[in-house]
């Protein structure tokens, strides 16, 4: 043990010698000292992986990532941000304020250093300042008396674990902070990819083509970061083995009833995921791993009085993430009594005005003559081939479904009327309910929540989902015309989603339109197609 301690002290001395050598040249920059600090951290923490990659740093990562373990399964435990020797703003009160606050708020353990002075922060609060050397003329001299305290600081980092979270407010704040950092990393990754040939750039282009034509890099970064963050939250919420939670496990917890989101998370969980974002996703997963989720959600339900805390938690998350975006996108939940009233009113109207005695539970069908998009027929005047197709009469669509509140209430309403027919419920859902429930949403995070929500509500009724049958909630833009050319590659996933949504847009005889429009007055979702239709209407 004594020899080990001597070895560590010697490593610090050698580090200062190297820093002094670089400094004395008069040509050194902050980058000149990076290899020396990486070596020091590696010597002091031999069981940890120390990462100092310029490509990651360029995309918004701290200069050093300290991860427990080796290889692809290592877990980030602390971070180091280095500035040039003599930098007097290691507390981030002046020129580094924005960057340092971003790191303090989103990373549990971080060191800010000018290679001589080390300032430690835990959970956003300062804990310790230690200076291990000082400038003397054109050289750097070790402060021997401070080395033991510095070694204790590094040892403490090795034992670091994320803050255990038991408060819903704290979890929403932490998720929002990490999502903001993730969004900034994604945006910078796109900016540095000048040729736009990387994986994230390809996904951004796919979103532009299929979903939102005027989607900016920043907007895509927001969408993607929220989806990863909240999708991982939802996965953790349904995890029976929290001690092993990781981004890889999160991918397996996304239900097969949502094939698009499952593929997105499989991509994030892959070992070849873009390294610019892997570190923050791993850090996010580690935070969720130590979160006491039952206590968080129990407290949340008590504090808000909401019967559906998982869904309403998203509103809290978005409020901390970006309150302006929350307002612009109309993310305000219709009060549950209002949802209940609207669904009951629709059920009553179907019974009294349309003579459908079962209302929303109606199982009758209609046959419709439609044109085929696959075949032509020279025997007809318009050379179109016509087919007859059978649909359920009461097709229900929520065109801005958000987190699926209205569709979930429809399920509850129908189930409440079949309480004496529990044995028939499984078959009824398969044959007469799922084929009639349709939802459109173009924000990925609420889209993800809506799928998980419907899965949960149906499971609560006793329905056991068939693994190969997806829910008819689609990631699509309700205010865009159905598009037959939906792209390739990552777009293949979006293309399949868009293709299935287009069948609803083009062919499905929707009878019930339910839900609420965005609450921002005028929708910011104003593509060319819908704008031209509104102009004609006005």
C-alpha cells in the first residue's frame, strides 16, 4: 500500500515535470498538456478508461471522460474540462459561464482544471479546490504538501456514483439538463459534419423528407434528444431489473408493438452508435439506474393528483427542458374530466344521431370501392384499377394524439361497457378495437409515450398483446399530404412508418375525429400543402 502511494505521488511529480517542460517552451497551448493529464489520470485510475478524443470534444463533450471498467461496457462516472494554464475562471463566473453551467447542471461529477488547479463539483455544487503546482518564472513547480489531498480527490472520483433520485421534480430537472446537453452535442455533431455524410446527418435528412420539410438542425437535435431521454425513462419505468439498466437493455424494453421506436433504440444501443452521443446516453442510463422509480412516481402522483403520472410527467420534463418549445408545440394536457366528457359525448352522439346502439364499441363494417395504387386497368376510362375493401364503420382518428390521452380514454370507455364480457375481450381487441384506433403525432417523444401508454392501458384491461401486431399510432405529419416517395436507409424505418400512415390518410374512412388542436393559437406546423388549403378555405 505504501509503495502504491509512493508510485502515485511519483506519477503526479512526473506529470508536473512534463507540464513544466511544455510550458517552458513558450509555445504551449491548452491542447499541449492534454496527453500528460490523460496519462496521469490513467496512472492513478488503472481500472478506469480515460477518454480524450478531439472529435468528441469538438462535438460538445468535456475534454476527458472517466469511465469505470474497460471496453464498450464501461460506465461514465466523472468528467474533466480543462482550460489553459493560468485561466482564472475555473468557477465559470465569467467567460466560461454558459459552458460550465451546462456541465454542472447535467453531469453529477466534474472537475474543472487549468492543469494545475482542480475545482471539483458534485451535483452542481462546488466541493473542493486543490492546487498541485504553481508558476515560477518560466517553469512549473510542484506543491508537495497538496499532493495527498489531490490523490484523495481522484480516489473519491473513483468511488463516485450518480445522485440517487427520489423526487419527481429532481428527476424531471436532471432529465431536462441531460437532454439539453445531448441536443447540443447532436447539433454540434451536425455542424462539424460539413459534408453531411454521417449517421446523424442522414437521420436529419430523412426527417426533413418524410416528416417536417423545414426541420432545422437544432429542431432535429431537440426531437432526437427528447426521444432518447424520455424513451429511456419509459423503458426504465417498466424495468424489472433496475440494477443492470443500460442503453442496451433499454432497447429490449421497447415493445415490439412500436417497431419504429424499437429500431431507433436498437441503433442507439449498438456498439457502433455515433461516439459523439454514446457517452451522454450512457451517463443518462446510469442516472436512471440509480433512480428509485417507484418512489419518484408515487410522490409525483400524490403531488399532482393525476391518475396517469407517466404521461403528465412528460409535461413537467418539457417545462424544464424548454418552456418556449412547450408553448409553441401546444404541449398542454387536456384535463382528464374534459377528456372524459368529450369521449362520452362522442359515444352518445354515435348512439343517438347515427343510430349505432353500441356507440364507440360498434363492430359493424362498411365496404368501400377504392382505387389501387399498385395496379392500372386499361379497361376503365381513367385507367385506374378499382378494388372493394372492408373497413370497420367507426374508424377513430386523433390527428394530434400527443401522448395518447384521448385514445386511452376511448379504450377505457369501451372496456367499461364490456365488464360482463371479459372472456370476449381479448378477441374483441384484436378483431374490432385495434383496427379502429388511429393516431398521428409528429413529435417523437410524445409519440413514444403514446405507444407505451396504449400498451399499458390495454395490459391493465387484461389484454395480452400479440408481439407481431403494431399499434396504429404513427409518426407522421397530419398536415402534410400523403407522400409515396419516402426515401431509403434510416429513412427506411421512417418510410415504413409513413407508408402505413398514408394508408390511413388516403384510404381509411375516418368517422370520428377526436382530440384537441395545439394550444398555441396558430400552429407552427405550416407546410406548403396545408397552407394552400387554409388559404382556399379563408
